[in-house]
C-alpha cells in the first residue's frame, strides 16, 4: 500500500515518526510531503528517518494554485474561520479572535457583524453564504494532477485546521479521485483552538473519548468516521530511560547536585500575549523570597519554547541562581534524550499551558501551574487547558495566587518517592485509552491500514462554470471598485510584515494565513 502523508511543515512529522517506521516495517511505502519549510530543524530529522527506513521518501507538494483562485479561496476560508471566534466563548479570551480577524480581509470581517443586522442569526446566514462561495471554488487542477501522479492508496493530511488552510484542496481532490483520506489529529488542542473542519475526511484519528466528542459535537464529523487510537506521539516517553546520571546532568548544566530541580517549561503563548519572560522573572523572585528553604534554594531549569528561544538571550538571571536556561526542540534522538533527562531529574514541572505538562505527568513528576490573569487567554480561556484538570481526575495542580503556588511547590519537592504512579487515571483516559500498558502506535497503524481498504466518500458536485465565473468577476470587480486595502487583511497590509517577507528567501509566494 502506498501512503501519501501531507503536513504543513516538516516538524509536524515528529509526532508520527514511530508510526511511520512501523508502517514502513509492514511493507508499506510512505511518502512524506510538506507545504512549506520550517525553521525548527524538522527537515533534518525527517530526512534521517527516511534514510533509516526503506520505503519512506520525502518531498514537497504544489505550494499554490497557478490560477486566479489562488487569492480568492484563502480569503473566503479565512472569513469562515473568523466566524468561529465570534462565539461567546471567546468574549473573555479574545486573543484568538483578534488573531483571526487580523488574518481576514477587512471587507469580509466587517460583513460578519454589520450595523443594524449583526448578531447570531445574521452570522449563521453569512456563514452559509461563505460556505456556498467556498463550494463554488473549482478544484485545483495542480493538486488533482499531483495526487493522480502519486496515486496513493491512502492520503493522510495534518493539521487541516489551520486558519485558512489550503489542505482542504487535497481532501476535495482525494474525494474526486476516490482516494481514502484521513486526518490524524496532531495535538491535544487542535480540535478546540483551531479552525473548524468543514470537509470531512473518511477517517479522523483522535487520541481519546474527549477528542471524539469534540470531533462529533463541535466539528460535526459523522461518528462512524472517528477512530480513537490513543496518543501515539507520547509512546516513546513511557519506556525511555535517562541518558545521564543525576550528577552528570547537574554537572552538564552547572547546577548543584544536592538540591532539587524545578523545571519551568515555556509556552507558545498566543500572539498578543504579554512576554512570558517577565512573568518567569516574577516567579523566580517569589521562589527566592519563600520562607520554605527547599523552594528558596532549589535549582531552576528553564526550558525555552523552541520558536522563541532567542528571547532569553541577554536576560540576566544571575540574581536568581542556581539557574540554567537549556533545551532544544525534541525532534531527534539526542534532543529527546536531553528533554527526558530534564523531566526525569526534576522534582516538579511548572509552566503556563504546554504539552510538556503531559510529558511531565508520564515521567511521574508533580505538574503545577499558577493562574495568571494576564495569561487568561492561554489558560482558562482555552478548553484544552481544562482537560488537564478534569479528565481522569486531572493531573495539573492549579494555584490562584503566587503564595498558594509556592506552598504547593514546597509540598511537591518533599513528596516521597512512591511505586504508585501519581497520574495513572489521567494517562489512561487521555493518552492510552486502550490500556495504560498498551502503546497507541500499533492502534494508529492499524487504523491507517484499515483506511486503505475503506470506500472513499464521494466528492462534492462541482459548481457550474457560470457560478465560478460570476464569483471570480465579483471579487475582481470589488477589488477594483473599493480598493485593494479592503480585500486584504490587516496582516497582509502590515508594512513590517511585508518587509520581513520580502527579505526572506522564497517568501514572495507566501499565501495569507
């Protein structure tokens, strides 16, 4: 069986490397293809995976439509996605709404809430109109030709829920060619914090019953298309052993070996959030002021968020020692070993809202956070954050004041070692729903193999040529009549962003996102 696996960029494949190896080991051919390059080192890891796994190949997909619809389709889809964030849920956590509006053409964003008629009923009508316009966009001939040349037996696409995602074209093309198509959900937050699905693949592979509910209730995916596999991306943490002794680890980071280590894991905060660095310094000051000697004297290891690691350069942390800033993107064996050593040799894991909480829970560490009002959009303003507190009894210990958090840290640092894993119920419910001793990767692979024998759902009926011609004429006429500024998004019109794009190799062809 040939499997074509399409991802937004190389780093997405890090969550599937074990599954890809297993599929290749079963004799399947797996071609990994991306839309754009990334700056996080993912390509090297993927090419190394291909080198060591016969049957795995890599490449790129057509980056844009070579027709007049290349600018129309993304704008309509961004407007559809913007409507999601007008839900009352985001009234007190608006940063995602702001981000979506910033990417939506100004005219289409204004149409979501016009004077006099704006409101839920209007938005439902407006959403149906936008969906009808999106349906009128003709299939991309370049995408259809690419899939026809590759001729896969199965198409996998991830993440598919980016704002204005053009991966929808691949789902539609696969339907037209009757190729079974699947969405492997990449992360714990992708069904709650990203765009809504509107073209349903033949299978949606989710981690757990919570995500199954999200897929069916929120995204309205037919229940029979949703398969619970478990979170295959965490399998390797369950069996991993540290690569260094504690003394070796502390010596490497120049931290004293006789003190407990608190691991602070930085978060990829939503655009528009305050700087996390400032909060971390406030947190360090509170630790060092603590009357609890174990907290005040503990070593602190700060693990930067991979894409924003540069913000720590030049930050003077010497007043808060012993402290270290260390760690890279865990995309290969060495970086994963470094990461696991950080978890294993720490007594507690702290952060705002990050998947590192899950990895800390797998390692059996106390996992703590402080609710910070200015980071509400990143914490209680997200549905997936609450799962860490609610599912399987929860595993995240929350504090609502710095004093309460410091007290909880003191308790965590003094927790005696136990043979009983502290987060069994959460892990069994959220990560390994088929049994805590049952890895998710084989279940994921079985689901992909079963997809190969599934009957692909029929493609949607193409809109008439006259409708497509009218839509194209209206959009071009609107651009001419009302000016380019109204059919472009604030993000596209940002001079600083345009200067950065112009200076970036190959950036001229970037589509609005």
